[in-house]
C-alpha cells in the first residue's frame, strides 16, 4: 500500500507520483469523481490501475493518499 502524492499539473491534469518507485504518471480516469466523493479505481496513462476507497468530501490537491494496486 504505497503512499501516493497527487497534484495538479500546469494544464490541470492530475499527476500520480509514487516516491519509492520514482514513478510519475498522469491520471487518465477516476471511477468516482463527483462533488460528493472522489476515488475508487484509478487508471493511469501507462495502463496501470490503482484503487482507493472513495473519500467524502473529495480531497484538495496536492495531497498524499494510500493506494493499492487494482486486480
């Protein structure tokens, strides 16, 4: 369960950064992205998928959250 920093890029895209792996990718899609909640299955532009139980209310970015790899 790595800690992941999520921040907005200059263009407004969300960036997903895992420090221990020195991996940074753009988030392609988020399963739940509403004014009430954010999270669920997150797909990155490299095709990998991660999971976070939806958070209510949605977090403010930048933030650090604990994700697991989606099966």
